C-alpha cells in the first residue's frame, strides 16, 4: 500500500515538473539567459533629454514618464526594427578603471531606437555591423560607469519586460488609414503580429509599418477597437474594447491588462 502511495506521489510530482518545464521553455523561447559581450555609450544629459525614439515609432511617448530606461541599438541588435520593445539587462565588465564596483549591479533597458552605422567611417564607429552596441540615456549609463568613461565594455542578455499598467496604443493617421503605435508591452516586449477589430467588423490583419507601428486601410472611425497582439515568443493577448468608440487621432489609450 505504501509503495503504491509513493508511486502515485512520484507520478504527480513528475507531472508537475513537466508542466513547469514546459512553461519555462515557452517563456525562454525568445528570452535568452546567456550573457553576451557588447559595448555601450550614452546620449543626451542627466535629464534624459535628446532622446532618440523615432526608429521604433514611439515618437515622444517615452518622454511621458518612460524616457530614461530606453536605448538605441546597433544594426546587429536592431534587426530591422523587429527588436523594438524588447528588454535587455546590462552590466559593465572587464574595465576596472571605469566600471563602478559593487554599487552598480545591472541596469534594464527597453529597445526604442536604432543607432545608425556610418560606412564612411569603418573604424571607431560602434554601431557598424557586426558590432553589438547600446546607446543609453546618460542617467542609465552613469549607473554603470562615470560619464567621462565614454564607451565601456558590457555584458548583456535578453530579459522579460516588466511594465506598469496595461499595454498602450497611440492612434494616428486619417479616416482612410490608421496607424497604431503599440508600446508598454510586458513579457517578450517585441510584438510580432497585430490584429484589430472594430465593434462593427471582424478581425483585420494589420501590417507592420515600421518598428512597433502597425497599419490598416480599413475605415474604423466611430467604432470601439479591440486588438490581438502576438509577441516574439508566440504568446497572444486579446484586448477587447481597448479603445472607446469616441477615439480621436493623436490620442493614446491604456488597455486593462498586459502580458
């Protein structure tokens, strides 16, 4: 009797372990625990000014309380805009002169822009491929090293994004063409597919305009808008009536939930 009870307990534990592992595998499908070498520098000033968010479509959204934990990525990391919204953890390494010891730890940033290459200057341009490089806001950079360090060696890894509040949408365009910027996305962070649904339509496949800007030519004025978002780790989130029927171009809205 005791042996059969122990066997039953073992089977249950194995089943729970299998479920846990399957959930972990799905989580790390695009979230890599390995550390990789790169370099980092900074832009702007200690206020986080002169930010560079245009390449992902975020515009000035990250000045509205999201500005400091952003970064521009070199060609090798930016992946033609597909990495927009992904989150990374960085630490300063192998530079005892500049790395702030002990107190520094690591920082976490969101990919918001592109650090363009300069092929006329192949030497000393940190954003030229195949180099892996991060342009950080000065407040984030100075958590790793003093400003006078200029450029520092770092290790980085991809990590899940932890965001406050729900997924956010900014609506732009005109009555015949809608452009939606998707941001403040948790989990994998980088959205790979978007569908939109008006209160009077079926689900409509949107196409990527650039970065995290998604477009449709369907006229949806006067309708509440729902979204189906899929991130790069194949997780899907449906947000019903995330945008009310009285929306106007130029407004942004927060959904009730996040990944």
